[in-house]
C-alpha cells in the first residue's frame, strides 16, 4: 500500500470510527485518533513516525509535523494542529483553545514561521451537515474523515458567526481531504507552478533536502534522532511538535 492509499484508508476509518463511537457513546478523543493514524503511517513502504514524549502542553507548537516528498522532488514541511468534531452539534468546541495564557493558534503560527513550515489544521470528522467538495477527484464524503485547511481559514472562522463548524470550514475552497498532501501534484511536487487556492506560496514551506536529523530518523526509527537536532528546529523558540512524520515518496 502506497502513501495516498493509506491516507485514504485512514480517512475512511476515522470517519466510520467517530460515527460508531458517537452512536455507542464511547469516548474517542483527538489524541487517540492522532496516535492511531500516525502509528499506521509508520509502515514499511510509506514512512517513519515517532512521538517526542519530552513535549508537554506548554511547549507543544503543533500536534504533529509532517514532511512529505523526496530528494528528487523536494520536501514540503507542514506543522499540523488536530481537532475532532462534536458530532451532535457539528462543531469544533476546542478550536480557540488556550495554553498557559496563549492561544493555541498563535503558538502554531509562531512555530511554523520559525521553522519554515505551512501551519495547518487537520480535522477529524463524521457529519451529515452540508459541505463543499474541493478535490479534483470524484466526491467521497468519507475522505473528509481527515481534512486539512490552512491556519488563516481557522483564524477567520474564529471571528465569524457559525465559523467553528463542519459546514463553515468545509465550505471554504482551501479545505481538502488530507490525502491531497501526498497525492495531488500541486502538493506532492514542490516544482508545481502555483499553490492551491488560499494556501501559502510553496517557497514558504518547501525544502530541497531532508535535514540530517530526519535522515537519522529514517535509519534508526528512534525518537533519539530528535534529541539534538539543530538542523531541524529554531533554537530560539522552545516550541516543538508532539509527533514527527516523514513520508518519503522515493521509498516504496
């Protein structure tokens, strides 16, 4: 199974699991979904993923960082904050979460800017609410089980009446199935001439080569590769991701 296929499978699984646990009144939080999905991405032929257990709430710049690409095509770096839908209301109740007196969205913006990454939100969904399909592939509602959108869409949502909902977020043309990050040529090929509508220009988050610390991670598959990583993080800010994932298109 290649990366796009696995991203699609995890989106469907997330959609169905959220629906099923809602009906059965089983608690299934966003941290559990993130852990399960990222662990699944660390499979042979797809990628490598590690959790950095040293990161706590006060130093969490994002839930996970995703590097997708290859040394042939170049690399895209994404700083991602995850949010899970409340199925009954169709809303994201923790979208304006604060940590130690700081808004989480500002921490994500600071981390992404300092480390040349695109700041994104990843939404875990199951909903019967209206939405807009923005992918060029045929519509498949379950692919919105894991959807992504740029930080600026969320910032606008926070100041918009009814903006913190599945329908509002998924009416925005910037919001896409997360498989687009590893499947669509606009994202998977850093040489693509223009970004998707509403997304940052590619030079804000594209990198020619994978940092040496992440090359060590690919070889060792151990979080120790992140302990001393001056080539990976801006040392002037303490913010770090809880998870780091590397999806290498050349490693099949």
